[in-house]
């Protein structure tokens, strides 16, 4: 089968198209024919080995998992003899946060993984878009911040993959939503449901005398220290980007009755329940996929170069042909 292989950390050129053996499902695994995948900022971080914590987890000198890609949509081609939830021919979508492998024509995944049968109302590209950004946004906003109706929520990076779904999910949860993005993306963020949009090139949301119950930094461009003044007395600051700074502030504010800093490894906390919930929202029209560009599998390196620019809107999708 064709796969994108990376045996070292570095620039996008380390991503090479190669022929590799097609995997065989074990007793509790399904073999999935991948139809679509995604390139995310996290994928780019894994490719670079940055921040250093990536190397500590995934290989100090070289990547331990040589085929990248976490999010995918496709169809079940074969199942192990103990599999009960899926049958060959099922259209499925999900994620492989522990073993990666979505940058390939086929991958094997344990039946118990975050994997569900895809709604016929979703294209493969839509499913990948939702699993890319919406799963992370849902975890932070519902599980970590416990956003309640009427709360004021600010999404920094509201036009990116996580931010675009964050706006939609925060609105679904009943919040008053402010999105922060560049001027070029203001109309997009308004269309996603934001009550107010701030163009960060003209206004600093930490200096405008507004206070929020939740500030969700979906791009990791700010900090708890900078945002603290824009939080209500018991407000929460969250970021998707791990750093020593957020860890320090989490520990420092953990027992505080006032403002708190929070982070979680959202990708490792996903479940069939969260995917089912998001699929229900998609079918009801409460969230929609936000797709910027599509690249074929052979152009994964080019897709990484684009994501590295930091200018993408929503999702960058990889399509996998025969």
C-alpha cells in the first residue's frame, strides 16, 4: 500500500511517499480503507519534534511512529475474529491518537477505539473535519470549562480548525461568543455564529475592558498572564498548546477559588460517545465542517507547508485514492 513515511524529524521534506506492507487486523481490530485524513498543527508538531515533549513521548532521536496522521474517515475492509461492532463495508470515521497511521491507504485500529459508523449525511471530508477540530473544542468547552448558558466565552483563533468548531459548540452550549481572528476571516467567524468578532490586528481583546467567563486560546498565541485581566473573578483560561508556562499556572491556580489556567490532552480523551454526540449535532445542522483546502495523499508534504504558515481556515483535508 501507499503511505507517507517519516523516519526523522524536520521540515516537510522528511515526509516521503513509499510502498509499505498492508496491515493485517488482529482479533480485536478492524482494517480500514482510508478515504480522507487531515493535516493539523499537531501533526506538524509531531513532524518537527517540537516542543521537546513530543520527542520525549514519541521518540527522542527519531519518530517511533513513522506513518503519521490521526484523524480519518473510510470504510471497513476486514475485521478480526473477535470484532462485534463493525462489519466489512461499514463506512466509519474516527481517530488513532495512540498509533497514528492515517497517512496511508489502510490502517488497523482496535474495535474499542474512538471509531463509529458514519452518517450517510456526512461526506468523508466532512467527517474528518469534525473529528479534527470539533473533538478538541468539545472536550475543552464541555468537559474542562463546563460552559453554561449565558456565559461569556471568547475564542482566540476563531477561524482555525479548533476555533471554528469552538465557536459553533460554544453557541450550542448557550454561550455568548466572541471570536478573535484576522480581518480577512471576520465574515467567516460571524457566519459560524459568533455574537461579536474582534480583529486582532486592530484591537487587543485583553485591553478592551471586557471580561469573560472562559477564554479559550485555540491557537496557543496568548498566555494566562496576559489574559488574566480579561477574565471574570472566577474565569477560566484554556489553551490547546502544552508548555511549561501553562503547566506552571495550572499548578499555581489549581486550588484557587479565583481565576484558573487549564490544559488537557484532548486527543487522548476521545471516545465513541463524543464522536456520536458530534455526529448528532452535524445531522441536526448545529455544526458544519469548515474545509479550507484538500490535497491528495501524494501531496501531504505540501499540505504541511501550508499548515505551517498559520494561515489556514478550518480544516486541511487529505484525500486518499486507490
